[in-house]
């Protein structure tokens, strides 16, 4: 820096001020995001932990273990932040059942006759890729509330899966307000509730069928 050149001094001073301002706004955004995650966890009675690398919320939702965390994933030289939601579904669905969004590749395979399992509902079968379906699972997935929540999850989350009795959904980026956090987890929690309700009704029905008359 040339101290005899006023324009050089102003340029460097401007750079310093811009760096300080950027650091201030970054810190303020971090504080707002941190408080939002804490408030969100408190609202549901869940625990919250944070570190320089990630945030994590965990607890129970109506008896189902729930967690949500952030993680950085590297692809070549770049790194992308994701927020991942997990909800254990217990025995609401068979452990071997696999469900995910149906993509272009899956639709192309159908054209050539390689079809996945189907539940017999045109909209669900077009939206989801399903494997290892049982008759009991078909009945559960066609239950009106389960069907509605599955389609809503497919609409609102591009990347999700149900495998090994666990629902996982994720999105790129990191929610920074309580409302956006609620919007992210709502489809998973609502589907979990619908599955538990359908499973409970199915158990009651089977118990009634087996009862002596």
C-alpha cells in the first residue's frame, strides 16, 4: 500500500471495512440459525447439539426415534451442505420393504418391461419405486392417510427412502428458521403418524378376525 496515494489508502480501507461487514453479517446469520435450531428442538422436547461441522437434533416423536443433522459432502474439489432427517418406523412396515421416489431411469426400465413392485394404485405406482412388497404392506400403503402422506412426501422431497424400517429424507442446504425446519420435518413425521395409525388398525382387525365368535 502506497501511503502517499489517497486512492490506494481508500481502496485498502474499503477492503478492510467490507471484510469486517461480511464477518459481522455471517456471525449474525450463524446466531439466528443456531437459535432457530434450539427453539425448534425445544418446541418438540428434543435434544440439540452443535459443533463447527454440524448441527444435530434428536429425540422421540410419538415413541418413534427421530434425528436430524447437517453434513458436508464432498464431490471432487467442492463441498455441499445437506440436512438429513431420519425417523425409525418400527414394525409399521415389513423390514425388507424398500421405497423411494421413482426417477427417469425407473420409468425407462418400465418401458422395456422391467417393472418394480406395485400396490395397485396408479398414482402411487407412478410416483414411487417399491421393492419386496407384501400383501399386508400393499394394504397399509393404500390406506387413505398413508397414501396422501406418501404422495406429499414425494412432492416435497426429491430425495428420500424407506429401508430397514427407517424413513430418511434429505435436502440440500440448511434451514435457518423454525418455520423452515418445521416444513422440512413435517412430511416425514406425518407419514410416520399415518403408518402407525394404519398398522394399529390392521392389528386390531387381525385380532378381531381371529377372535372366537
